[in-house]
């Protein structure tokens, strides 16, 4: 995270208001709650959840880790992480 000078960003009226409450101190401003979580907009989160679910199902049905790695274009260790991941 990089610090920014409030005088360079905030309108002067708002800057004076903030200075009234906390002059010369560091202030953390959290992200707004309207921010989407990772992959929500692009659909990648859903894609990976479905893919991982399919990998677990195929493994339970008897497919080997090597087969799944080839089928999904992943390394053996990545497939193992997906299969043995605690939910």
C-alpha cells in the first residue's frame, strides 16, 4: 500500500473536515463494501469452483491424479492440492 497526500486528492473542504478530526496523523481508509470479491465479475471464481468440483468427482470415481492433470492441463501437485483441499 502506498501513502498518498490527502491535499493532492481530496477537495479542500473535505480536507479541512478530515483535519478537524485527525490533523497530522496517519489515517487508514478501508475499501468500500461495494467492491466485488475476486472473480465475481469475470466469472473466473465460478469457473474454478466448478472445475475443482469436477476434478474431485472424477477422482472419487477412480481417475488417477496423472489422468486428471493431463485432462485439465495442471501439474500433479496442483491436482493433489485440489483433491485434498479442506473445504
